[in-house]
């Protein structure tokens, strides 16, 4: 069973938060899932290579040509907050 | 107590490709905010990256210029972290298989060559930019998001701030030479993070490594390092230690300041980028790049000594940047006396550039016009000193020398008859000087020549003036 | 032959009748929207309907036809699009609050292809949030009901698309697969669903869940219709670096060729405990139908089958945790109203914007990739993936196809599995291996049990779509399985 502290740490890495009520239930369900995936430990993968891609392709690279960008209105279309043609946020701490 | 300083650099250089690393948006600097964007570089849901071949090529080029090993098979990886200027919440970079590894940059330290070893050079995408409004809000511009960068990491082989500066100068010159980047620190196309610590030689005690970011000039790098070096030595000598942290250089207060500390060590959760597949760098491709490699500074310097018969010092100065070397060569196409060209460039032109804090690319006249001026001096159309005045005008107005000379009536007076008249007048007006000269004060000639030059506004051919004065006095 | 209503005509047939001017495109669109108006309050398959745009497109199509202009392959045919495929100017939400008002400024490649061939988009279908789920219950907006029993789930995550096709609200639909999300709902709703080989269909514009597993799939009422639209959407796309550059195939061409001599494998692990006995029995019966058509059936073993699901959950969630990092309220989507600094903006936006299952998977993925765990979880899973692929490669050396049930159970009741995530994950146990190995597969209806649809799955090796299509088509035409249209109003219709 994973601890609440570890759950909180992963939540921080994921930029998520759970309040005190939620965290109990979440930790329980999360532990169940983790337990389930532990099953993989049974497999002997000593000699196995990780398979990150199924098709063994070699990358086709793009020529260095400029393509038209999308209009500024489209770029800012879904901006939750904007001003002077920029996306706006509360101050970011460096 | 003796201390040894250890400095390592991490440099990010923007590549001079026309389009971004993973999309076709323009990389042009200075466009209106958020006008060089598309779903890919904005990180819109559903967008996918497609890698720019030229960016990979430029990384290979840099690797070849610095004697690195080039990977045969390589890949991109995701570096996961949250920051508003990072549109996808991860940066596509390279983790364990960089395109280039090993290698070195050669600098001169205390008149001896020294190799600063590189660990790696890899390619990655740049982030957007933020500016702060007066209301204390952050405004984001994503034009820069997705621009290709190479990251160059050195071993801590530099042992003084000066060596760090030499390294940066050499790096910049070489990268500009091979046309991979314009390395303009003021425009952000070259960014440098530094790591420094100090070792007490007798005990081997090391201070904790300090990282410094956001320095915007080579001068700043040197000053920041000098400050830190001193601070580390002082702390160690007092039996204390530095704290492992990130600092920034405060130009106004002339000191380093702790940056807001980040929460814990970052866990970037690197994993291979699943939206891209492996890249093959075939030997053929590398050979092709090598074949088309532009001449590097060292080669060019040697060639200048050979081809133009210039001394080593001149060749070193003239090949300092590719642009300067090109300017010299273009001018020398039209002028026979290469040393003259060299002297004028090293003297008058470079001095002016230094005073005005300009680069040779910024001047208002071109090599052909410069050659024209030199030839006018050689042919005696204008005197040497007048020539220098004309050059000054050329800097200021960009007019051609022929036009300037014509407009200002600066053509050298070569007509002996004309000059004779003025010489006679001056001699008549200055009997004391004539007497002095006759009495053995040879310097009096200089005064008389000066008077003639004054009357002719410098236009009289000095050799002829000299000759005539001597003739006329001797005749008297 | 009984005169069919417009909405009962197959997509391919519809395209022909529109071309030959038997029916007008406008009539077709009107008929479908009439049906949607009837059925939606019961089925709730759509998040967004685009009636105005569809009618405009229909008018244009009719004008093109009257002018005798060249027509596209699916000219005038309505298509429903799963709401994780971006459509320019049309809200695309992934059934999530975090994208509830997101209007993409661009089209997915498959959408462009459909439009270029004259297809008419009628709406965006409901799904599990960010395609994470097997019942469409994880949608933040609504539950879609199974047209065959409104108290049961339509499957997921492409539940809306499957239900729309099943209830005659659309002749064709696009869905997406990461672990079975086209095949399983196809099975639950009694329609045909294809999961193409990884790299056959462009992912550009498919809002990513797990990049190395995602593929856009097609749903239709019969095999031919699915092949029909697969022809339109498949093909190399230079905007997708994982797209495969190969000669484009015509999937309709050899559809009706016989399957004599085809070798079909039955993996025993796909019929074991955990699979409803009645379903196993039904599939074995169907296997006999293949034998009658000249194919041979042989039992085989895929020993790594039991590890496929945990393997899938580690890889998919790891990639997802990274793919969903872009949802931060900065450039688009939902932004929390309450925050005092940038960190709070991130945390509140994401915590409020994402549903529970999405958060759970992001957490699992982050954990799997985190420092100290990467080798034991993510890398280990990728190694097991390699072993699984070897399993399949070995089988395909000897056999043409693999046959199995699509789903281990009949459609379950709404709410039944919400409190037990692992039991929900089990719904994918027979489908995930296909995604992990990049193979292609099709789910085809093979009758009803307790009046609920059952689907059988045919799996083919990578880029062997023709084989699975041919076999599925042969089965469909010859197995004698009757098709019953879903009872939304208590009336029974028979074709």
C-alpha cells in the first residue's frame, strides 16, 4: 500500500492536488492499480530489449523551408487571458 | 594558501535555420509577438513534431568543428517539467544519446595553447519568451518557442575567468565561421550558464559548485566569475563553504545574488520521444558536411600568411572574425599593396569600430569603395592624411571616396607650379625659419612644410612641398 | 425487397445513390438529423452537433453534382467524429472540462481527407475523458447509453461513435484506439470496428493519449463500410513522423475473395477464466463458420497474454502523463479562477479540469517514469512489450489470422464498475495486445446473448488489413448471423 506522502509527492510532480477527503479514496484505488501492475515483476526480462517503437522506422527529416504560420487571431483564439497580442498570466517567479 | 579555480560552461546557441526545429514557422528575430506560431510550436492538442534536417546538420557541423564523435544512431527524448514558456509541459531534447560527444575547443592561455574538453553537444527546442508588464503581470510571446538550439557542455577545464572568456570568444568565432549561428548574446542567440567552484590545493578541499544563469555578455561572465572566485576563496580561507545554489549576476550592484531556489532537485522523468523515431547519421552525410566545410580560423590565418605575405600578427587579427577576413579579401582583390590594406584595417578601421562598439558588418561603405580610396592614395590623387579624413567621412556618410573628394575639393595638389607659388609665399613670410634651417636646424623644414599644408588645406603633395622648399632655400 | 429508409442504407450504397442522383445530399443530411433528434434523448451519443454546417455542405455537394463536377469517394456521406479529433472551428473537448470550450484552429489530417473526398461531418461524439476508459462513463458531460439496452454502457472510449452508428444516427464514424477503444464499443453496440496497423493512419490532430499506441479507427454497420472509409483516411502523412511511407492500398478491392486455405489461430489464453463462458462458446461456434468457408482453425498459445494488461497500463499512462502536461490553463482551455501565483494556477486548473480517472492515470504514469522507478516500471513494461511482440511474430509466421472474442463480458450496467478501477481495466484484456504490438484488428458482430450484442475479433499482422477484412467480410456474408436493429422505442426492425 503506497503512503499518502508518496501520493502527495507524485501529485506535486503532476501539478495535481487532492484534498483530505479525496486523498484517502484516491490512495486506496491507486494502491490497487499499483498492486496490479506489480505483476510484471514475474516476467524474466534479463535478456530483453525495451521496444519503444513497433515499426522500426528511420526518421524522415524535413527540409528547412519556412511555411506560413497561423494568423495571430488563431494563435490567441483560445487564450484564457490576453493583452496587446500576448498571452497574459499572473506574475511568474523567476 | 593556493587555490585552483574550476569553471565549466553550459552554452545554448540558437541555430541559423530558416524554420523551427519541429515545424515550418519562421525563426526570424524580432517579429510581432505571436505571429510565428502554429499548432506544433504552440503545443496545441493533437499537434506532432517533424524534425528539421538542417538543424541536425548544423549540430553535426558544430561537432566536426570541435573534434567531437558523431553518433551513428541517435534519438530525441522528452524532458518533462512545468513552466509557462514551455508549451507542451515537456521539452524535446536529447538525453543519453547526444548527436556529438567528446571533442574540445582550443584556446590560448598564457601564450600557450590549451584544450578545453567538451562533454557533449546536442540539439533541442527553445522555449517561448515572457516579459513583465508594469502591473506585475507576465505576458508571453511564443515566437521563439520551437527555435532550434544546440546545447554545448564543457568539462570544468577552465581555470580562470579569462580562460572562460577566451573559450566563449573562440566558440563564437568558430560557430559564426561555420555559419551555424550568429551567436549574438544581446539578441539571445547565445546564452551561457556557468558552474564554478574552487579547490584548496594543499588540502584538496573543494567549495560547493555554484551555478550562475542569466548573464547577458561576455564581460558579465568574466565579472561574475571573478566575483564568485573571490567569494569562494574567502569562504574557504575562513574554514567555511559555499552553499550549492543558483545565483545570478547583478550588473548594477556588481555582485552575484541568489536566485529563487527551486523546490528540490528536478525530476525530469526523461523517456524516448514516442512521436519521433530513431535518426540515422550515415557516414556519407558526415563526409559530405566535412567536404563542404568552410575554412576555419586557423586555416585562414595560415593561408593569409602564405597568399598575402602578411606577418603572423596581421593574419591573426584579420582572421578574428569571418566578416573581417572577408572584408580584407574583397578589398585586396582591387589593391596591390596587401600590407597597406592590412595596416589601414588594423589601424583606422578597427580603432573606429572599437570606439563606436560596431562590427565590420555594420559599416556604411563596402570593400570596393575602401579599395577605391586606397588606390587614390597610392596614385597620389589624395595625400595619406587626407585619405584618413576621407575614410572618416565614409564612416559617417557612406558616400564613395570619389564623391567625397570631389565635393570637398580634396584632390591632392600635384602641380609644381601651383605649389611653388605658395612655397615662395611661405618662405617670404617666415624668414626666421629659413634662417634657422640654414643654421643647421633641420626641423625648421617641418614647420615650413606645415605652413604650406595649412595654406593648401592639406591638399599639397607633401613630397613635392618638401622638395620645392629645399630647392628654393638652397637656391637662395 | 423492402424499401429502405435513407438512414438504413449502407454508407457505400449511399455514396453511389448520391452520385447517381437518386437521392440528394440534402435529403440525406435532413434524414439523419431527423433521426438524431429522435434518438439522441435516449442514446446521448453526441457532444456537439453541426447541423447548419452539414446542411451547407450538403447544398454545395448537390450543386457540384448538378454541375457534373468530379465527386469525392464519399461525397455527401455523413460522418460522425469522435471528440478527440480536432475539427477546425468546431468545439473539440475530449469530453473533458479542461477543453470544454476549446475551438481548434486547424483540422486533423483525417478530417481534411474526409472533407476532400466530400464527406460531411455531422457532429462530435461522446467518449471517455481523454479516451481513458472502457464505458464512456468517464465523460465529464454525459453518459452515452447502449442502444440495445439503455441501462447499459456502450463500451469505451469510443462509445459515442459506436452508439451513433448502432442507433442509425450516422452511417460512419471515426473513433480512436489506444487499448481497444474502437473494437470493444463496436462489440458492445453490435457494429463493426477496425483498429488499423500503427502508422497506417495519421495521428496529426488526434489529441494524444499514448503516442506509441494511439490510432484512429473506423466504425460502420458492416465490414464494407469500414473498409470504404479506411480507404479515405489511411495513407502517409508528412506531418506525423510515426506515419509509414508505403504504397497506398485499396481495402475494398479483394474484400469478397474467398478465404479458402486461410490459417486461423485460436489462442487458448483468450478463452480462459475471466471470459464469459457463453461468449467463449459463441466465438468457438463462429470459428466453425470459418471452417465451413475453407479456413483452418488451430488452437495456439500466447504465453505473455496475462502480462499485456499491466504492460499496457504502465506504457499508456507514462506517455499520457507527459502528453497531458500541456493542459495548464496558459494558452487554451479551462483556467481556474482561484489562484494566487503560477503554481496554484497550474494545480487548481488541472485538479478542477481533469476527472478522477484521468488524474489517476496521470499519477500512475508520473510514478512509472519518476526517478528511481523508471527501470522497474516504464522500461520493464517496454521490455515485456518486446516479448509480447515476439509472441505475435511467431504466431504470424505460421498463421494468417488470430480469432478471439473482442470483450470478455457482455455490456455491463451503467455505474457497475465505477468504484473498482481494476475491474474496469479488465474490459480491455483481449484487445490491448494488438495496440502494444502495433497489429491490426477488426471486431465483427456474431449474434446476441440475452439480447445483447457479441463481437468476435480478428487480428492480423502489421499492414495485413486486407486479410482481416476479407475474413470478416466472408463471415458477415455467410455466417447466417441475423442483424437486429436496436430497440430504442420498443419496436423491432429486421433487415
